[in-house]
């Protein structure tokens, strides 16, 4: 699946010279190099270039482009791929901050800036606007909420200004949809910043725009936002109501799948496991009918590759309390762990990946030292390096660093997550209290200082840790042992990997010593 950034510079040059894609292709073929090499550039090739599907055309095309435009390929938005020039390659994956920069570049093109200033819609303006909003939605996972809010608030008046310009009925409808998605994104970042009244206002506006033009998916996501707000605030009946209302209008879409997930979450919270399971089954059926997304990092896209229909949401409050109590007892029995530890759980996506492979990756690509300790829990503190117990489950591995709470470094987690799903919770004598998930070569979600409600720092996709917050909030404010236990319980519910208290009561036991 591709993850391409549009080549806005090339399109801007073409629009400035008032050329269609077919006309540009013909002119490239008519250059001296085009004639000599019998180039066969066509409209589809230009479209792929502008869409970012090809970052670095073949050498003859690059020479022809320079002959035609007088500009180097780099000045027209092309970029050499690291595998070398002259290869026809698809764009490599980008991080969301690149999407934010590309959005700024798109708004900086001569064509779009002029059209927005003139409050008129010219050729390509709506397409450019839709791509710009798409890029902002793709920036959501890691760009700070404040940055994204400010950028979105800046764009909305510019886009709204076009609604009063000289436009057709079809253009008016398309502009409403574009504005609706931008408004929905604004509502999400408002909520992330604790601006709940502004978030609800934006959500209602996005819904109304979708209703005016009969856009079921936009209306569905507006209902999904309402369900999400209710879930975070502990209004579980409201979660179910909003999710079902959204499913009634969303049609066959990403919103439909996400709404069934929210319905299942709400039902699980109120203890209706049977209906929650039915909702998950409907969600899985709906997901199977959707095509693979082109941009899975888009905030309003449900990615097939991410396990976002987890059976863990069916765990009832009573069951979660039981799991938390299991870890309460563990920490009561091994109180030294409350001072410092790092618990990393890895689920390889390839069954051929072994524990030895994972340990090597945890050690930065080198074989770690393996040793037998007579009394591991008493001797580990004498080491100046991370000391681990390694445990294996069914396709899942747990690694407990129990000496000084050395956290697995981010670059190691990122590397591990290219072929595995990774969960980690860690703390040490100076605090930290972090829980995170890594997948697809990225830190997907992280929460720091999770035991202190007023000091929590959350980054990444909030959906990933959505079920962790109610667990924390169900505990007394100063029940710190309970909150540490909740972190372990949440990871167990997510992965099936349990840490047993008896596993730590060992003598003459093997340990792993890392040197990364």
C-alpha cells in the first residue's frame, strides 16, 4: 500500500503555464531528448508524478523535464531515492510531520494562493484543497494537538471563503465535504487539548455539513466522535447510543467499522459481553468488505493492518479488577519492583522469529550476555547494565528488566516494531511511569506519568490507550500500586502475556545482561 506525498511543485508549474496533463506529456515527448529517446510520456505518467507515486523519474525523463522547463528536477519537487537515481520507485513511507510540511507547501503554490485570495474556484483548486485536508489528517498521530489546532483554525476561514464565491452546485457540495472533514479534525484536536465545549461545537458543525450534502461517512465519523467523548468521560450508555446512530448513516466505510468497535467498548463497560461480541463480529464483517486504504495513517481511516478490533475490550470491569488484583498481589510480594522495572512484551508477526532473535534486537543487534545467577533478585542491582528475565508464551514474549528500571530505548522499540507489536511499561526511582505501544516501525502511542491524573502526558493515537484511562480512573487517586498494577493488567489484556509472581521466586536462574 502506498503512502505518497503529492508533488505540489510540479503541479504548480503546470498550472502556472496553463497546461493539461496531456499537453505537458506531449511537450516532454517533443523535447530534443524526448525525440532522441522516443519517450512515451502520457497523461497517466504525469498523474503519477503529481500524486507522488514516482519520486525520481528515469534519467531520460529528467533530462527532458529540464530541457522543457529550464529547471532541475529537484526544483520541481522530485527527490532522488536513497537506492540511487534512475530507478522508477514508489515513494517511501513518510512520517506525519512530512505531511504537515507538504500541506504547507500545497497552500504555498501560486495557483491555490491566488484562488483562495480571489474567493473563486479554478481548475484543480478543489483537488488541491482535498489533498491539503488529507495531509492534515495524516499528520494527526504525532503532530502536537496545539500545532494541528492552530493550522486547522488558520485553514478553515480560507476554505470557507470559497463558499461565497462563484461556484457551481457540485462545487458547493464538494467544498462542504472538505470543510466538514477539516472541522471534524479540529473537533478531535480540541478534545485532545481538553477544550470540550469547542470540540462538541466542531463535531456538531461537521455533522451538519455531512447532513446537508448526504455524506454518510462524514456523519458517521461525527457520531464516532460523540461516542469517543462519551467513552473517555465514562458515559457508557452514551457510547452505545452514539455508535448505533452513526452506524445507521455511515454506510460501508471506515466509520462503520470504528463505530462497531466503539459500540463493543460501551457494551463491554456496562457488562453486556454477548452484545459486545456481536458488535465485534459485525465490525469484522464490515472491515472485510473494505478495500485496503491508500493512507492508513489518516485519522479518519480504519487500517486493516492494525489490530483495532481487539477482543480485550470485552473484558468486563469485574474481570479487569481481578487482573489488577493479580498484579497487586505480585507487587505486594515483590515490593522491590515498585521502585524500578521495565516490562516489554513483544508479539512477533513472523512465527519464525525466536526469543534469541528478539534478545539480539533488544541488545542493538549483538548477542547479549547470558548468565546463571544464584539469587537473581538480590544480585541484579550489582550490575551497571540492564538485567532481564525472559519469559515465553504462545507467540508472545515478555522481558522484565528488574535491576534499575532501564527503559528499552525508543530506537530499539522502533526497530523491534518493524516485525512485531511491542508494548512496554516502565518506571524508576525518579518517576517516569510510562506505558507505550510500538508497531509498524513507529511509537504509536505513549503516556507518561500515568499514575498522576493531573500530570499525564499523552502522545500519538489516543484510541490505542483508550481502554487504559478508565482503568486508571476507576482507582482512588492515591492508589499508586493499583495504577502500576493497571498498567500490567492493560498489557496482559492486550497481548495475553501474564507475569506470574512465582516466576520471580527463583534461584540458580538464567538472566540476560544487555550492553546497549
